[in-house]
C-alpha cells in the first residue's frame, strides 16, 4: 500500500508560480513511476506530467514549457513546478504512483485556483 499526500495548492494570479508536492508513505518510492493529473470543474481528469522511476519525463502539450516535474527519492516526494499559470490551469491536481504489473495509487489532490 502506498499513501500519497499532495500539498502546495492555492490561489495564484495569472503569470504566477506554484510548486506542488506529493509525499509518498513508502521508502520504495523510487521504483514507482509518478504522474500528476488534474481535474477542472465539470471536466474529466487529464494527464499533466509523468516522471518514471528512471527519471524520464513527459508532459501534456498544454503545460509543456511551463511546468516541470521532478522527484527526490531520498524524500519520497515528487514535485510539480508550475510557472506562467493561466486561469485555465485551475483544477484539483492529484498525483499517482504506478508501476508495471502493480496497482495504481492516488492522492486526494490539492486545489489550484487561478484568479482573474
């Protein structure tokens, strides 16, 4: 079982920055791929970014060049640095831990609200 707790959300003006964190409960965090997803009001959850256990990254086109995903295996934590935020980035951001042949684990999410 892996428990995930996100933090770092809040209210931000357009063009601002936030850094989200997702802390995992287990020391074997390093073998998991870690993804960030978001769900805006009235919309389906969508992929934002992923970092594999080996450190490879991939991003949704909508955030490429603005968001950066990283991980600190010593702290069992994955981060999402969000720059140049737009009102359209408003959503609940959740992290997911997964690995081949294993279960998916989700956090409860943290709310990012872009003010206008």
